[in-house]
C-alpha cells in the first residue's frame, strides 16, 4: 500500500499552516493552541489526572494502568503437560485512543 503513488501524511508545519489558513487565525496562535492541547492532555492522563481526555467529536484518550505481575510457572499452551516459567513484569501505563462517532463517519 505504501507505493510511490500513495499520499504522504501531513507534517507538523503543514498541519499548522492548513489550520491557520482555514480558520483565519495567525500561524503562531494555532501553534500555541496545539501546544496547549498537548499540555492539557498530559495533565488529564497523567498520574494526578482522571486518566481520560476527550477531544470533542474526534477521539477519547484513556490510560489503562496495569499492575506489576510476579514471576510464576504456568502450563505451556504449546506443549500440554509441560510447565513453563513466566517472568515478572513491572507495572505499566498503556494509552488507548478510541475514535468517536464523527471521526468514524469521516472515513
């Protein structure tokens, strides 16, 4: 699918220029709005935030906090009757982005 004829994704400056042109707002202002949006998302999905942020009409960003797991032995699904060691894993945060209805309708 990624052939020579496939259109390329817009770069950061192309996105800022397109938004500035479409809205009639200065390019510098559009850039500061996008920077502030990133900061706002970070605050909301960070440790002290609610863990959810919705960009109205486009997407919902959630963070799933997965706890640490201990090392253990479990049955091997590929070799019945044999046990296998499962390594311990640290706690981690997984960011999930769900498209909302209007974004799905755009495709």
